[in-house]
C-alpha cells in the first residue's frame, strides 16, 4: 500500500502532485515544508511585515484583536445623557429682526403736533415758517413741505423767503484804490462753477433797515432756525 501520511491528496500520491500546488498557499495540496525549502515560492504580499517566529506573530495578532474589541466595547457603552425635564428642553428661537428705520416710515407714524405737518405734506398745503437768528426773529418763509423729522428739520419746495436786515455802509480805507467791479468778479467765479444763486430783491423800509425777498426752488431748513409753523390762509 502507498504511504498516505503527509499533506498529500486523497486521490493522488505525493510523487504525482505538482510542486506549484505544494507551494501555493491557497491550494488544498499546500506543503509548508516544501514552501520553506523551495526557491520558487512566491509570497502573496511582498510588503507584509516579517516576524522572527510564529510566537511573535501570534502575540501581535492577539494585541490588535484585543484593541479592536476594546474599541468596539467603548463604542457600545452608553454615553452619559442628561435627563432633561420637558420644560428644560431647548427651545428654537429666531434672532429678532430690528424694524426698518427710515424717514418715510417715521413720518407715517408721527403723532401729536407732528401729525399736522404730515397732513400739510400729504395735502400739499402751503405753510408759513417763522425763522429766527441768534438774537430774535429773522423773517419767515412760505413754501410746500416735502419732508420733516422730530427735530423739525424741514425739506421745502417753492420757497418764498422774506427777512429784514440792517443796511451797512462800508467806507474804503484812505489812500487805497478799490476796483469798481470787485463785486461782479465773485459773481462770475460762482457762475463759472454752474451754481445758480437766487436773486435777492431788497427794499429799504427805514433809515438802517431793508426788507429782502428771494425765491428758492428747494431748501433744507434746520430745526434750530424754526420758531413757528402754521397754515397759510387763502
């Protein structure tokens, strides 16, 4: 009878088994002794880590397996969760949006005396504004109101302005020559800049006082110059 000992196949004797089958790690006829002594053996993973003996390989496998199991156990452990009461749960909130602020919205919400100004503006009523200077009443303006604010800053259109001013006579210094067209020179410079200056009409009403009038298409008046505002009666 043929000797059946060793890693030979059940159907074929050892002499008939190919050496490639004995050195193939994935074959049923793999022979470890032939694989170690053969020069033609091919390692499936050439970059595999080399160990001195089987014991070191086995210990390293156990370490990696233990660390992997330990990591899985930590992941499976229940993380501590705070037990919130229903009234303690976080509530989703939205950032409050600040209301839009502009002059037109503020004018619509004006109340009290300023509501009268809004009425004059909406009805396009001609109003009279009494103005002041540093020492007293300067004059008045008759115009249409376009916009205003709580500080009585006014935007006016089609303005007819009336005011009084004192007549000042300037004397030329002695022994100096002043050109006669000095005043017209400034007017030319301003006209070259394309700035239209409203024409002022003046009329002497007393020895040292004159009344001045002018028409301005649009005007911005500061609230500190306003004394009184009322409707112009037709």
